[in-house]
């Protein structure tokens, strides 16, 4: 869905050219028709003009514009309405002054509002001043809110303090909390005065503790005096520490000076454990926010080789911060 929107709507907004020729050398490509500076049609065809089905199945998409709305209609090689994956033949996409999508309405072969295969006819989105979705609702073809079967809810309300999310609630058709398909009605983030997250918890619609898909009900984060995360511990709904099936209960980060961290895993009894890599503590050296060297320590804090016989790995980066080289050191 997003790829089609980007190709269709964003292209219409940004390209103000005459109709583009199809790709050369016998290759198929999108040929665009532009009127008054806006793309009104795209057709997938070979350089000889033969119309073909495009990558998403349809051969032609047309665009029409009405204020902030763009209507897309899809057609096959013969010019007949084309049924998209999802059960619709067109869409009306609304945007606000910031070009944020505020709504999508799905259309049938005749251009009328219709229910798609996912169980709704329209989705509406409202945003905060800083561009985050604060309210989302799904609607049926009768324009009333509808619970999407695969999701188990009709909408989402998200609350913020500053720019930090404090609560995300799944809603029924009356905008009341409902336990969705994930098994809970709300995700709550506890934050400090600096809007740093100190914990996350899940609740049922009645406010009782719920369990997320990862097998925990709430977590607690410990920060140092500089606001850096030291550890995150996870608990079940009845308050028991859990390893979430990960094989360890929590990781603890020790900050050594400004450019070094030591990360150690602990079990449910609070004892250090050896990782699958054959070491207890991962030592990282940093420069400009990037890891430049990793090495390994045992439970006593002594350097060791990992299970591959490597004592350390050095990393090099390009100007974009992407790793371009990783060199293994086989000695200690």
C-alpha cells in the first residue's frame, strides 16, 4: 500500500514534466501523462507501446484531484477495472497541509465506497503538531466505526507528554478500551520529568494487568545519573521476574568513561551467565556514536576468545555511518 501511494501521489506532487517515454532497449516501464503539472495517468508498457500488467498486477492507474484528495483507479491491460490485492479497485487518499495522509477510502469497480478484504472501507488518521498519529479509526461502508477482524479493535488513541508516548489505547466502535487480537487494550509508558521512559506495562480493558506477545506484563528500566539506560527487567502479570524465553533475565550496561561500555547478561537468580558466543561480558569501544571495536570478557572480567576463536573485532565505517570493514583479531 505504501509503495503505491509513494509512487502515485508523491510522483504527482513532485513531477511536473511532459509525458515521460517508456523505458528503452525493449524494457517495460511506467509512462506518465501529465496535465497542468499533475500526473493524471500511469501505464506500464514496453517501448513499442504494448500495454502490460505492472509489478502490482494492474496495467494503468489514473489520478484525479479534488482539493486535498487524490483518487486512484486501477485498470488491466484491456482497460477494465482491476481488483487489487485487498479487494478494491481504487482509493481516495486525503492529505493535510503537511502532506500527511489523513484518510484512505476504498472504492469498488464503479468508484463507490466499498469494504475491502481486511474488513473496513475507510481509515482516518489525526496527527500531533510534531507529526505522530494521535488518533486512528476504521470505518465500514455505512460510515460507522467498525472492528477490524484481524486486529480486534476499531481504533487507536495515543497520548503524549511532550513528544514521548505515555499511553496507546485500542478502542471499540464507541471509542472505549477493548482487548485487541494482541491480548491487551493498552500499552502504558511511565516517564520521568525529562520524558525518559522508566517502564512499560500492558493492561486489559478493565485496567487489570495483561501480557504482551513477548510473554511479559511490565518492565522497569534503570537509568544512571546521565539518563543512560543501565538495565531493563521484565515481569509477569503476577510480579515475577521473567526471562521471556530469551535464556537470560536482563542485560546490564556499565559505562566506562565516555567511550566504553560493558554489557553483561544475568539469569533469574541475578547471576552472570555465559552468552551463546562463549563470553560473559561484551566490551564495546565507541567513537562518534559508532562501535569501533568489540572484545570479550569472562565472568571474572578477564579477556577471552569467543567461540569462533576471535578475541576482538574492529569496525570501519563510510561517511554515511555504514560498516565497510570488520576485521577479526584472533589473539588476546
